């Protein structure tokens, strides 16, 4: 009779993929993010209206229906509002803006194709770049923190003899 070694506790479990990156983490945690957003909705409705969890879905529907009607009426009013700017006024304003930009940029700007578009993109990019950099830095830090937390939870659940009892 041959003796056998103790069975490997990890043999029946699939190995974690080595390329477990941001995309897979997002897919794995999308349900968690949805549950968190839903919980925040419950907290906000309870704080603002004092409703229970059972009543929150109906109140959400009523609020969305009322908001949709208001948004529709507002958009209809904006679209139908008469413009008090004539075509001649718009053309004169555009010509003045164009000449003032060329005057500030110098004589070489007149020969540059699509100079106004280039200048507008540069201005918008210059104004938006710091905010975009800050937002991306915060998003990377948050993603890194969440990834480390989830990976540690996955690793803890794979350890033999421990049960995951958190909900």
C-alpha cells in the first residue's frame, strides 16, 4: 500500500491571472460600486425626506418623473426663446473678435491656416489641463487604493482555514 502526500488545498482552485489589471478590477468591482451608489441614494433620501428603504425606490421614481418634466419644460422654453441678436450683429462681432485676435498675435498669424481654431484649443486646453491633471491623479490614487484593498481581500479569501464572513 503506497502512502500519498496530503492533498494540496489550492489544487482545486483556479490560479489568479497574472494580468489582473485595472480593466478586470473594474469589472470585478462594478457591482460593488453600484451597491455603494445605491446605498448613498438611500442615505440621501432618508436624510432629505425621512423615507425607509422600502419607500426609497418609489420616491426615486417620483423625483425622476418630476425632474424630467421640469427639464423638458425648461428645454422647450430655451429652444423657443426669441434671439435678440441679428445676423448682422453676430457677423460684426465675429469680425471684431477675429481682427482683435490677429492684432494681438502679430502679422504672421494671418498666414497661419485655422489660426483661430488653434488659439481656441490652446486656451481651452490651458485652462482645463490643471483640473484634468488633478482629477486624473486623484483617480489613479483611488484606483490604486481600491485595487490593493480588493487584491488583499482576494488573497485573504484564498488562504486555507479562513472564511470570508464580511458582507
